[in-house]
């Protein structure tokens, strides 16, 4: 649990951007592959279509476009960025993709690295980057959430394949006066003991190395998910972590302008909103168009709502991410927008 300590530099969210692949896959098309229907998927999840990376496009491309839009909205020169932090579970390069994105952006003075916390990744990265700003060690950061889960989905498993899509979102944050701090509070949690209900495990393939010795061949399996367990986890832990954050910070739910949750299932969004008696108009949702894009959902949704004018400067947003690990987190922040 963390409340903003006084007299440290504050954090302002001054830009955002997003990018999704052009290729759309609608529910009926999935029905060509697995035994499912548009009606089942819409009723149980709220999803109508998802965007899937086609040949030639990469997580780096999506991330670059999202980050470039955030840079433009913020009005920053790429050379002034101090940190590029990429939250992803599906990097193009296991050694880290953030430096490649840093190079594509021309952010040559920035340090760049990846962070993995599955669907909670963006919130974990936002909080991590903010700590550098709050200690005064850097001034500007680009926080990107991007995933291409379509690489790792078992497209023959109807219990999971209907949920996921690809995308990227980014936020530009910069240090500001402590009295203008926009990241009011956060809380992050992990519970590896419960991690078995959502995994993307490595394969256990071994090859001969030299006489009598073997080595493991790198590679991953496909997403393995117990949907009901993840659902129960989400509807229990998300209200709990948000409730605690609101209470500790003396904020009543009705004071929130927006609820911005990880976009996993419309029923989860509705259940959390009901818990806080929030009207549906205050719940940001775009999963009908994208499905669950993992680390990208929160910045992708934020970008859409900022650009269409729903989220305005000074609006108070309660956000929560949750997913594999298990990991979950929540943050209360104010959208600042470009100066
Ligand atoms: O970032 C976190 C990522 N994961 C999640 O957020 C997942 C959270 N969980 C969920 O969203 C839901 O549990 C699902 C959408 C995955 C599943 O919905 P559900 O209401 O929990 O369905 P269920 O697993 O209880 O399955 C109900 C029935 C089963 O049939 P029977 O056994 O009752 O005959 C399933 O076989 O629905 C069947 N089913 C399907 N039918 C048509 C499961 N998937 C499908 C499908 N199309 N795609």
C-alpha cells in the first residue's frame, strides 16, 4: 500500500496513445474453427471481435505506434525521454524488446527495459516508472503495455481462444510539483500459490547435447486457463483492493469520474461496478471491439476515452489490473493531459 508521500515530485499523466492490428476476427469466424457461437461469446464475455496481428506486424510495431502517439500528444521531443518501460508477456525478443522500441522512437537518452506481470503489467509498470519520477532521478517516462497473445493462444480451445486479442497502449508521464501529483495512490499484489489457474508454461523438450548429456530446447506451450477460477479471483480481489484504496485515501466511490478496469470480461466489469454502486456510464469498456489484450487493455481504453473526450483533464480514475501470476493491482490517478 502506498500513499503519496508529501514534498516529493509528483507524477502527471500528460499523453497517451494506442495501436491495434488492422486484421479483425469476429465471433462468427471463430465458429468456423471451434464449436462456439456469437451469442455465447457475447452473452458470456461481451466480446464481439478482436484484432489479431497478421503476417509482418510485431509487438514492437504496435508498441512503437502507441508510444509515438503518446509522445505527440505530450508534445515531447523523443530525446527528452528518460525511461521507456515496456510491460509485456509476449516480447518479440526474450532478451528484452524495450531497447528496440527506444531505438525506433529515437529516444536515445532513455534507459529501456521490459517488465512482465501479465494482464497487471501496465499498472505495475506505471507504478514502477512513477517511483523513478517521485525520487527525482528522472523527469520523463513512456510506459507501454503491449501484447500479442494470439501467438500463444490455443486456437482450438474454445474455453480460452474467444477471449484474447492483440494491441498496445502507452502513457507519457512526467514529474511535476508535489501538490499537482496525479498518481494519488496504488497497491500491487502477487500470489504465486494461486498461479496455476492461468499459465503460459515453457515446453519440456530435451535434445541430445553431447554423448550422455542433454539440453533443453527453448519454446513455450499455449495458454492454459481455468476460466472459472480466474473469474472468481477477479470478482473477489478487484473490489477488495479498490475498496481498500478508496477507504485509505478517504475517497467515496461516487467521487470517481471513471472506473477503468483491465478489460477481461464485461461480466467482471459489471460485477465490480455493482459492488461500488457505480452507474454503467462511469465504467469504461471497449472489450467488445478488442477482447482481452492483456497488458494493453488499460492504456488502450484510456487512450480511446481521452481522444473521444470522455476523460478530461482533472478527472479522477480508479483503475485495476489483474491476471496471471496471480497478480493484481489498483491505482487512483488523475488524468492531466498535455500542458
Ligand atoms: O486476464 C485474465 C484472463 N482471463 C479471464 O479473465 C477469464 C475469466 N473467466 C471468464 O471470463 C469466464 O470464466 C469464461 C468466459 C472463460 C467462461 O465463461 P463461464 O460462464 O465461466 O463458462 P464455463 O466455463 O462455466 O462454461 C459453461 C459452458 C460449458 O459447457 P457445459 O460443461 O456446461 O456443457 C463450456 O464447455 O460453456 C461451454 N463453453 C463454451 N460454449 C460455447 C466454454 N467456452 C465456450 C465457448 N462457446 N467459447
